[in-house]
């Protein structure tokens, strides 16, 4: 697998979100959506 610091951080955040959502796809998507909305508001 090709790795870089950016990809490593992306995978770390994805794993964290998956764990926080209890591996529920719907909750994972909601968390991702909230992050994007918050980032766009900044």
C-alpha cells in the first residue's frame, strides 16, 4: 500500500469515526456529513 502522512491521517480519522459510530454505516455517514458542514461553515 502506498502511504503518505496525509493518507495515514485520513485512515486514522476513518477508523476513529467508525469506532465512534459503533461500525454503523448510517451513523458513520452522519458524522462525516457533520464534519463537512462544519468545515464549510468555517
